[in-house]
C-alpha cells in the first residue's frame, strides 16, 4: 500500500493523484450532447406523434445494436449470428403472452433470463478458435435456431409467424394504443434504463478489462485478466440485451415473423453498428436512426430490392475505408457524446 | 443403403468442387470470402440462360459456366478484392456480405425469385446398375466429372510449377515473394479458377441442390463448414470433409427427416468444439 | 528456501524443431540474471513457456517452489510472475493510467467489479501515480498509448508488468528498438527495480547485460550452453566463439 500523496492544505497545488481522480470523474460526467440526445428522444413523443410507430422500431433496433456494441465495440468479438438472441427473446415474449402472462414487463424479464442462459451456454463455443471459426459458430447457432423455429410450426407458427399476441397494460396501468405512443414510450424507457446500466458497466473495471481484451488479448492475459471468463460474461450480457430488444418487438408489434432469426437480421444490425461507430455506446443508437432513414429513402425507390443498395453501400464503405466515411462524422459525434473513441 | 452412400458421395464431391476455391483463397490470401456462393450461383444461372436463350446443350454449358464464372472472378479480384487483402477480417466480412446482398438482389430482379429447373438431357436421366447397386445416372455423371477434376487439381498442385509456386505462396507469402514468385498473378489466377470451379459446381448441382436467388445465403454455411473442418493447407482436407458432410447430410435427411438439417449444424458445432483448428490443420 | 523460479528438463518442439531442449534453469531470489544467446536460440520461446503462452512438451516449471506447469496464464500472473514483450504489447486505445490501473485493479481482484466506476478507488490511483513516477510516465498518464513516443511506450511496457507486483519479472529485450537518446531512461528504470523482485533479463545489448546482471546463462539452439557469473561468462572463449559465429550481436 502506498502513502497517499493528497494534501488538503488550502492554497497548495493539487497533487497528481487528485488531478487524475478529478479528470477521471470529469470523463464520466454526462455531456451536454448526451442530454440533448435523450431530450430530443423524449420530445419526439410530443412533437412528432404521427411517427411513433417508426420511432418505436428505431428504439428497438437501437437497443439491438447496443447489445452488439457490447460484444463488438467493447470486447472485439465479431458475431454474425446475434439475431439468434433477438429471435429467441421475441418468441419467448410472444409465447408467454399467448400463454396468458400478458404483462409486458414480466415478459421482458423472462426473455432476458432465457436469452442470458442461451448466451451463457453458447459462449463457450464462441470463444474457441480464431475469427473464422467464431463467425461460423455464431452463424451456425442462429441457423440452427432458425431451422428450429421453422420446423416447430406448432409452437412458433412456422413461416406464417407467431400471431394473435395480445398484450396487457404495462405495469397494469398503460394500455397499448393504436398509434404506437405507448409502444414508443415503453421501448424508449426500456432502452434508456438498459443504456444507463450499460454505461455504468462499461465505465467499471470490468468494462476496462473488456477493452483490454479487445485491444490486445495477449497483453490482457499477461496482466492477469481472465480473458475467457470475461468474454463469457459480456457475451451473456449482450445476449440478454438482444433478447430484451426482441421481446420489445414482439410485444409492441404483436407479431413475430420467422425472419427474426434470419441471417440478414444479424447482417443488418452489424451494419447499423458500423455506420454509427463502435465502442462508445451511442453508435448503435445513432446508427439505428440513420439506418431507418436510409431504409425509408431506399424503399421509396425500390421497395423490393433495397438490400441491393445496402450491399452497394457496404462495399463502398469498406473500399473507401470505414474511418474515412464513418470517421469524420463519427469522430465528431464521439467527441460530443463520449471521450473514448473505439477501435474498430 | 448403398444408394444412399452413393448419393452422399455425389453430393459430397459436388460440395468439394464448390468449396475448394474458397479453401485455397482463404489459405492463400487469408481472406474471408462469404460471397463465394454467389459465384456458384452465377454458374448455375449461366447454364440456365445458355440453355434457354441460346439452346446450348446441357453438357456444353458446363465448360462455359466455368469460363464465364472464372472471368467474373478474375474481374472482381483485380478490381475489388485486391484492395482488401490487408484489411481487417471485419472489413472483409462486411465487404463480402455486401457483395452477397448485391448478387442476391440482382439475380432476383433479373431472373425472378422462383426455383430454376434444369432440364437434363435424356442421356443423363434415369438409373443404371453399377456393381450391383441401382444408382442415378446423373449422380454417376457428377461423380465421374468431379473425380476427374479432383485428379486434375491434385496433379496441377503437385506436378506443375504453378502448383509448387501456389503451395509456396500459401505456405509463406513473404518468403515466396522474396523468391521471385509473382504472388499477384497467383492470387488472380487462383481466385479465377476457384470461382470458375464454384460456377461449374453451381451448374452441375442445380438439379440436385436447387437454384434460386438465395442460393449463396443458403449454402454459405456448408462451404464454410467444409473449409473450417477441412483446413486450408491441402486439398485432401476439404475433400474428406466434403464427403463426410455430403454423406451425413443425405443420411441425416433420410433417416431422421424431422431433424435433417440439424445433423449438419450439430456435427459442425461438436466438431469445432473438439478441434477448433480443423481436422487437417497443420500444427502451428 | 525455494528458488524464485526453476525449470526442470523443460522441452518444447515444433514439429521436427526442438526450440527448447531439456532446459533446467534456476533463478535465485533477488537475482539479477541475464539470458543471452544468438538469434534463434529460443530465448523468447523459453519466456513463452514460463508464462504459459506455450505449453511444454515435457518438463516442469516451479514458481517459488510451486508447480505451475499446468496453471493458466492469468493465474501465473496472480501468483507473481510477470513479463514484458520484445515488441510492445500495449493497449492502443487506452491511456497509461488505464493500462497500469487495469493491472493494479486485476491484481486486487477488482477486475470483476462491474458496477463501481473506474477510478472511484482512490488508493488505486495513488498506486498508479507512484508507479508512473518511478517510470517517468506522469506527464503521459492521460494520453492515448498509441500517441506516445516509442521510448515512453517501452517504459510503459515495463511499468505495466511491474504493476502486477511480481515476485519474478521477465524482461524480453527491454531496450530493443529504443532510440539512443531514450535508452538511459530504460536502463535506469531496470536498474532501479527493487530487490524483492527477482529479474530475468533477455538482452542482446551487452552494455546493459554487463551493467545490470550478476549471473548470466547462455542459450544456444534451445539448450543451456553455459551458466556462471558475469566475469566467468565474459571471459569464456567458447561463449565468444558462439557469438563470433553469428557475427555482430544486435
């Protein structure tokens, strides 16, 4: 143990320790831009009532992308099968409601628990092997679950989707309405709460150890970080978050499509996160807004083939260099919203 | 049961021809090309178009499918892929996903989303008896063609100078360059041939595997399984892996139809659990 | 009293190549021990075996008398074995404060803490500052590691290993690649390491070896060729021959 260098004599210059502690505290502080962001989100409830349905989708997508950020942006794990947890969460909440437990928050909790268990169980598979193996295992798991959903039509409704989900009022108080207002407020609140938790977690020593694993797993192990154990944890957490996002979708749209487990969902959420930028938590949220806007514009031209343009966008993005396209915008956004820039 | 085995072997060899290009590309350029299936699809559709628009007989479309897809592969390699060799795996994944999306949507737009039917010539239809086993003629044809291809590929790799240069470049790119081997030419030609083979496989396999715009997405995982399980340091690995996969898939779908597809995925996961570096990977 | 670090018959093959050949090595407590040898002798492989990055094909490793041959990497660190890498292995996006802080925090078992904010434990900051002062990194504490000068990064490499408060510290060519002007800082940092840390130094720079080490082991083709005090090894004609065959050492 060391002798503290702090002094509290008035008039003396602050010691290095005090300076550093103060700087760390400043870094954790809420930035103005962050408050503006959330204020705008809340304001949109009152100011753009006609768009609540799409705003609800954005909030859900944002949460889904946030969950992937925990995995990719903070721990460096590339997953092409994250939709597995989204889908399982959706089916879980939908089925629970159909079974008679129609209180939404209970459904959320159940979905989170189930996907956390699934995430934990599959994390050991994902940790073994290099990048390619990992990609395959994540894809494989999502594919298996997709097949299962298709085959078990008696449970999931198969290709027709899970229908007839009727939700009770949230916490017994707030009924879902036709305009999506309750839905949006509900999703936004859940997103905000989970965001706060994620913010806290990523600012903790655990979060720091994740960053170290992302940047240099060799060195992380060499300073005593139990790399695999930490990855299992964050994978489980990311799975639970994705499960909640899926549950929200099922509950607010009262339908679960079988494509909720499909590859393009995993690919889309990866793209969303990449557009917004990884490693600072807002990337998924910003990306979700941009993605939905992009989708709206593209679907305006070609409702059926808009994935073509997404493909072109991805190719161009990589060729030009992610840093150059996303970098300029993302860096400014990052500077406003958070101090740390992520490694992509 | 022997028929099943035979069918499985046919399927497996087809898978090998489809995947070997991916295996060599991954081993050579360390490039994760998820769009490999798009080349197979291109070959399949080339055959369809040649047969329906230009009345080319089926068997004649096969070498054309190979050449057309090889040319496509060459062009894409020189213009796009080449810029991405040094980039991170994430970038490569994003790029190849983008390419798949473009391919799938383009084909859907141009050819429609229905399953394409290949009308096999009468000579290749029906069944024959080989060694007392009643087998499909077309599948025998596939096995024959694929066997010839495998032998030719192995000969090229082991007996020709190009083959030894390729093996050197796969083994250690920098040293190979230092020895004066033109790695760029090797990359381009290997990618072209690999894509061409995939196209040929797509054309050959259209009858068995089906052909529609989502082919690259449906079969992506199969190619990846072959490559991961078989490793990238030789042709034998992916060959054995493809056979195993083909037989397992056919047998699985026959004996346990309800869980047919799971057999493969579960096997893959079990496999990766036990040997994450693949069956035939060299110990590094 | 147990040796700080010991190996018995340590062996590692890569196919036909025997990279580590029946090495029985002893590191005394409080030692200042150097490991030298021509390029390709297997020095870094040896360090990788000691730290658990590689598994031996035969032999045992003892840390303070305890068998650690089967122990996981991170567990060895917690038992008191730390290392630096020949090429800097740092966290590009983190600051030295976070890097050293991570090592200290993991050591105290705080790495599992997912709720309290980093930096809320004041005494960890104090310890980080103390280590930073020792390694002349105070002014760089809050800058991203990737923006630091190479010499400073090298100091950080040593500092982060030191932050694990190891009983045995393995330094893999600490001065490698450092510009002339900054070398003295590295040499001073290494020289000022406290005596309760036993140090094994791999180096090519003979000045550093002779100024720092008390005992020297010579590794050739994976096997321990010679071992003795600095004077014995410096005067040994066979050691000179091994090096002369390789040309100039650098």
